[in-house]
C-alpha cells in the first residue's frame, strides 16, 4: 500500500507546484533567473513639500509684515476665506503676497458687522442680497411683529390688575 500513497502524493505535489509556478510567473520582471518584483510603497512627506515651498518663497525675496490680525479673501460665490492671526509675507517687486496660517471658509453673513469697511464695490451685490433677505425675514406677517404684544382678550382691566 505505501507505493500507491506515494504516487498520489507526488501527483498532488506536482499539481500544487504547477499552480504556484503559474501564480508567480506574473510577478517576474525578467526571465527565469531574475528576482521577483517587490511592491514599493511611496512615503510622501509633507516636510519635503514644505521645504521646497519655503525655498521658493525665499527665492522671491519676500519680507514679513508684522501686526496683521486677520486676513479675509472674498470669493465670487459670496463666501470668505478667513485667516485669524496669519503670517503675512510680501514681495512688492514680484507683486506676490504669501498668507499662511489656519484658514476657515465662512459665509459673508457670519462676518458681517466687523468687515463692512473691508467690502469693496465688487461685494456690493452680495451686501444687497443679504439686506434683502434680512428685510424679507423681518417683514413676514404673523411672525416677529406680534410676538411682543400679549393676548389681552375682551376686558383690559382684568389683565392690568394681574
């Protein structure tokens, strides 16, 4: 009996070897004697990008501008990119400004009382739109205007005696 078991085992082994060979032929980069291809993972570092950016900024010859508390960049759609406590650098000869720091994208309505003096003629339409929506909300019938008036009923003296 042992010879029969050895024959079936070797047949199974041959089939398994053929499967493995077919599987690993796809990952070879060259012929029969070459090494298998290894998967390389790219480690992208933001520090390298930051160094390159700082080198380009230095090449422009920018000067730091101290004392700026906030920067607002107005976009076409009416939203504002708001930097609070940014680092501002400028190169007048290259007409380039570098603003770095934490930014937030906000709607114009959220910043309104404090930034009216920063608005230019291009933001006049956004300001009109905001004013129209505010007046439309305050003039709705049944809301807002009657909230301050208590319901008295028919007899005024009973309500005043309470």
